[in-house]
C-alpha cells in the first residue's frame, strides 16, 4: 500500500518556485522564458495565497 503523500508547505513551494524562476531568469540573453502549465499554476497559487494573507492581515489591523 502506498504511503499517503504530505502536501508541501507554502514555504517549500515558494522556495522551489523561486529556484525554478531564478534558473530560468539566469539566461540573461533570453528575452522570454517559458513556464510549464504546472509552474505557472504554482506561481499563480503563490501570488493568490500571498495576496489573501495580506488582505487578512490588513483587515485584522483595522
């Protein structure tokens, strides 16, 4: 029986995506970079998660 997989934390995902983007952006001569659909979805998920957290923090501060 397969062991249940634990979802990575947001911090782990953020670090992994930062490394992917850092590697792709390291090619200074490239005018464009290509992301897979999965990479783009992870970036979007991170951006949405951060914006939701900031919204919550802002509401809590009011």
